[in-house]
């Protein structure tokens, strides 16, 4: 079987395949499936940004609490404590 025989067998196959793809293109989308990961990627980026904001807020609040606890208050600034009430007498 020479080159001529190969072409005689191969050419009808290629022609039929091309016509089949052409006809199928009217009914289905021939290109590959579209990547729908864009929404997931957007959500993940949004969650990462929100996590970072919450981390920064936590750090700010921790620093604020630490600053409040490390401040020394003078004894004059503290309000005086009320006197301790006497214990009631036991009934016999």
C-alpha cells in the first residue's frame, strides 16, 4: 500500500470528521469547559482580607488592654473603700 492508498483511506476519514465537527458545533459548544473557579478565588481572597483585618483589630485591642493594665494609678486617684460592716451577733 503506497502513499496513494493511504491518502485514499485517510482523506474520507478527515472529511467525515470535519463535517461531523461542523454539524456538532450547532448543537454543543466545542471549546472546553469554562473555568468557574473565579468565584471561589474571589471568596477566598475576601476571607483572607477579612482575616487579616480581624487579626489587626485583635492586636490593637490587646495592645489597648495591655496599656490600660500597665498604667499605674496613684492611691489618691482610687475611691475610698466603704467601711466593713460589723458582724451580726449570734442569737442564742
